[in-house]
């Protein structure tokens, strides 16, 4: 089993606790802590992974300390370290970890004390599985087009509508759901709610299969009644809550992409050293060395943007909307290119089902879309530039 490089952990963005965390997780994984992961049964695999990561204490980094977390507030650098390390070893393990944080990030930010105490400790323990339900069939990147509605009725809200491509859909116990409450036009009329999977009127309509198997579903709310106390924040604040949540977790998407890319580079180096051709090895060819050099540079460029964002949020306590978009865009695009180059170096072997390059090629593709597609990240960067120059 290859071990990930830790050279970048010596960069000044990190503290000793982050380096120790990376080492602890790597040792845990290499010792078989994740168990035998059956990628043919993503539901069962994710349930098992959440439990194992919770039992080992790693999910404590998904919630604040007051509710069983590892630090006072969610630490972006810790999320990056954990996701990069998990992605290096297994994409489904990274997915299982990431959704525990993203699925309840809005609760950490805006939930009532009662809701936080009800949900967050169990998320940290791996006793509950969470999901983040924002995307709709006709409202992906264009959140303002959201049609799912929530109408106040006494001490309850009545939810109707659909969400799709919901990660952990079908296995989650608790969903953060965004629906239109109509306080104002567009995004200003969206609110956020906590919906438990056993709530009457909530159903799984379709399980969705993708090129890299993960638990995904289309879900429906049919006169689904949610207590008004399960509203997150205030009415009409949902879009703001969603964007604040994504700002926290987008750098960790970039970190996961970097983990995939680092694995691809390491596999390519090992393969090139051992592949005999033209009375030498593939690694001896100048073209190979040039390609590997470009791959390594692309990874470090993305990692610098990623860790700058996490450090800025953790240490400087500054908004990171623009920086998070830059990191997410660059890391996912660079990782796709790095993995493609690694696959090319493997030649025909690289596209065989089950080869690590083929697996990584499938794993990276969704990262360029979820939590804001690359095209959306470009718009965010441009918009933020206009704000800062006005």
C-alpha cells in the first residue's frame, strides 16, 4: 500500500496538531481501520465507514467542541487534512466522511441549541448519517429557480417538492433541506429545515447510479409536516446559510481532489520506474520526466490555493468566498488533468476496470460538478472581484 507524501504538511499553513492528525489517520487506514470496503454495495459500505470513522474519533472534526467535536469551531485545515488523506486511500471513505460535515454544517451554524444537542453528538459518533438537500431537477446551479416549497401552518411547516442528486439519499437519518418560503423574490425567499428520514410525507423516489458508485437519490416531500422549531436560522435566511456552509466545505472538496491527484502521481511514478521499454524504463524517458514534473507542479499549485483558503478562514477569520471558489475550481480541474496524464502513462492497462487509474478517473469527475460546478466557481470569483473593486 502506497503512503501519501507529507512534505506539504510542513508548509506554514499547518500546526503540529494537523500533522499529527494526518499521521494518525494514515496509520489507521494502513492498519485496516476502514475495514474491507465493498464498492459493489455503496450503501452498506458507507454505513460501515461512518461507524468506523466515528468509533475512531475522526468524525469529531465535523462538529464544534460543545457538541462532541475536536475543536471549538469546525477547523477547515483539519477537514482538508482528513479528506485529502482519505481520498488518497479510497474515494468512498472520503465521501462517507465529507457528508457527515456537509450534511449538518448548517445545523452547526444556525441550528437551535436543542437541535444541535439532538443531532451533532450522534453525527460525531457515527450514530446518525446526514445529507444536504439543495439541488432540484430544474434548480442545480441556479438556486433561485428552486420550486420546493414550505408553507407555515400553525406550529408547523408543510413541505412539498423534490430534490435530486442528494448524497446519502436513501441511507441518511437526517436531512438539511432548503425550500421556498416566499419572504422575498429569488434566493431571499428560501429557508432551511431539518427533516428526519422517518417524517411522514418524506420518501425516496429514485436511487441514482453514477460512474463512481455512491449513495445518491431523488427525494420527495408530499405534505411533509416539519415542526417550526426545526427551521434553521430565520425565515428567508436559507440561501445565506447554504452559502456559508459551502464556503466552509468547498476547500475540503479541493483537498479531496488533491488527494486523488497525489495518489495518481505516486502510482504513475511507481509504474514508470518499473515499466521496461526501449532498453530502459519509462521513467528514463525525458518526455515522462517532463510530464511527471507538470503533474507535481499542478498538484502543488492547487494545494497552495486550497490551504491558503483554509488558513485564512481558521486563522484570519476572514470571509473566503472568492478564495474557496478559486481553490475548488483549480484543484478539481488540475486533478482531472493529473489523473488523465497518469492513465495515459499506464497505457492500455490504465483503462482496465479495477485499475487504480481507472478508479481515480471515475472518482474525480463528480468533484468538478458538485458543491458548485467549475463554471459557477468562475462566476463567483468574478462577482467577488467586482465587489472588491467597487
